[in-house]
């Protein structure tokens, strides 16, 4: 297929032809993305330090951690559209400025309240940065290079959280939690300097006004549904606050769809979900990121509670999986060029499910790290192969000038998948643990048994004062955790099996070789 003919408006081709400048653009946006992704997971390693320094409850600590992800997810769609309209470069630079200042304020925060506000503002800045990073790639890279660039972006998005968590754990061990914010500030400064020099400005020229009502309803919908997934496991799925949030989120989502169907220039044309590429790409990312996030919920307690490792060593143990995931994401475009996007997505999903089955089959209390490493590696390979074509299927479904919205949709799907995976696989793990440990507590005193039923970490803490019962209590807790682990892995395996069948039936028919162009644009040979 030939090169695109210029649009009827006569606008020039926005792609960058200089390969050196394209590399500089890719590095700049990936560094910005790394800052955003690392901040999602980084503060998790400092929960005890935050609770002690500010004298706050665990629920407040979790709010400080989660407010960033919640504000990020809620604002992605409207701020992605703002980037399309106002210009992607100025929105990227503004987002970097907001994110950098807020991160510095978080590192210097004198109170929990200031830290909470700073984390919220960091999420606002991140919501300006994240969709623009992918939109810059899809709107400025020529067709022949776009898949490779998306593969690099996807690798950073998928594995960057683990790399950020490792560096964060290292900083906490060597210094204090306040040093966690040095990393995002440094990345922001580097990215901003490179973006000023290399990133071009591109934007949508629309005759229609900004979709304010659609933006507001999307924010309410995402806030309500993400809040349910974040707080449901903590507060209870039937708690009044959880049910109210679910109701608000569902009603806002319905209102958003109905409003968008009426708009001539909607924030997100929901009719596009009828297309195989957009639908299958979104469902694939939702499930893959959900399973990946759920795996981390299971792996960390295994490393720390069952194997007795430190947080830093536990994070380091995830690095082989992260590195393989990032490498596979870069390799995925070449594989897709040979066998097609649908086959590549399906192969990655099949490998991911195989990795889950290996984790469920071979994990044991005594097997140690080597019992889980093969499954982790196969999962990393599979997820890397599936993420890149899924991302490209989403971005290819919208025209070039709407890439901020396409990128935001991609990011929202990832955030929903992450929250959903943590909530559901975490719930399966907890239920499996509780069911398994009941029959193993014969002879254990009432107080110690009650603590053990609350979780494996509680059981290990109670064992320190359990005297002669300590050994049997520790063994019961570890074996029960492995039982819960296996149930969670098989649940994930079922989800990947269903996804595999869906992608085979409804995956993209062929690799998209060009982005869809605005109405009235035609391609030679099409």
C-alpha cells in the first residue's frame, strides 16, 4: 500500500523523517513514561516508614499510595483529548512541570495531608504525560517504524513498574522513603530537556467544541469504578460506600455512552468498539494487565513471607521477568510482521496462560525461587508478545489527529485491568488461604489461630509469641498460602484461556499498516 495522500485540508504529513530525531523523540517520551510508571508502584515499598513517620493508620497509607493511580486513571481521557486540541508538546511539558514539582513537594512533605495533596497533583501531571507519550509516537513516526516504536513504549509501560520498584526499594534500604521522589524528578528533568529540543508539536484542528459533558461523565465513571476495585477488598464488597461508588460509576458510564452516541464530535466514539481491532486490543490489555498485577500480589508475599526475603531481594527476583517482558515487547513487531497481529496476540496469551499453569503446578514451600522462575519467564515472554499488538490495535482504530484519546483509552484499559486483577486474584488468594488454613490449626491456641486466619504475615507475627506451637503455625500458614496461590493461578489461567479463544475469533483480521486517517482521506491502493 502506498503513502497516504495529504488530507483534504491540505495539512502536511506530520511524520518525522530524520531517524536521529525519531530516536531522540522515542527516548524523551519513554523517559517521561518511566517516571509516571515508576511512581505507580514505588511508594508500595515504603508503607511501614510512612506509617511510623506520620503516625497514621494503614488505611491512610493506602490512600496516599492509591490517590495517585486513581487521579491518573480518572483524568486520562479528558487530558488526552486536551493534548490533541491544545498541542501535544505543550501539554507534555506542562504535565512534566506539574508532575516534577508535585513529586518534589511529596519528597519534602512535612505532614501526611501535604503528601496526599502532592500525590494527587502528581496524578494530574501524570495524566497529562502518559497519553501524550504514546500519541507523539503514533502521530509522528512513519508507518514502517511505528510498530517498533510502540514495542519499545509497551516494554517500558509493562516492565518499567518493576524496574521502578527495585530502584525505590534500593533507595529506601540505603536512605529513606523521601529519596524515592528523587528518581521521578530526575527523570522529569531529563525528559523535559530532550522534549524541548526534539519533540514536535502536533494537534487536532476541530470545528466542534470540546466535549465537556463527556469529559465530566468519564471522570465520574472512572473514579467510581476504580474506587470500587481499590477499596472493595479493604472496606468489603457489600459495604455501603463500595456499593454507592459502584452505582455512581455504572450510572456515569451509561450516561457517558448515551451522551457520546449523540455527539457529532464525541470525546470517544463508542461505536468504534464494534471494530475487531479496538475491541480485541482493549479486552486483551485489560486481561493481560489484570493477570500481571494479580501475579505481583501473589509473588511478593511468597518471596517475603514464605521464603523470608527482604523487599529489595523480592523486587530483584522479579527482574528476569521484567527484562524478558521488555525484550519480547520490542520483538513483537517483527513476529507480527511474519505471522500477523492476531496470531502474535494469541501466541502471547497462550504463553501467558502456560506460565500461570507452571506457577500453579510447581510452586511449593520447599521448592524456593527455582520452583516459580520458569513460570515467571514464560509469563514475561507471553505478556511482552501480546501487549504490543494489542496497543497498536487500539491506536490504529482512531485517526492520527485523535491519538491522544486513543492513547488515553489504552492507558485507562491498563489501569482498569491492573485494579481488577489485584482485586479479583487477591480475593481468590485470600479465600483460598482462609479455606486451607482452618484444617491445619488443630492444637494451635485460640489467639494465635485467629491471627493466622487473617493472613500469612499475621500468622508469622503471631508465631513469634506462640512458643512450642510456633513451628506448626508457621508451616500451616506457608502451606495454606501456597494452596491459595495455586487457586489464584488457576483462576488467572482460566481467564487467559477465555481470552485466547476470544482473540482467535475476534482478533484483528490483518495487521494495520497505516493509522486511520480523517474523513475524506484516501490511501493509494486502498
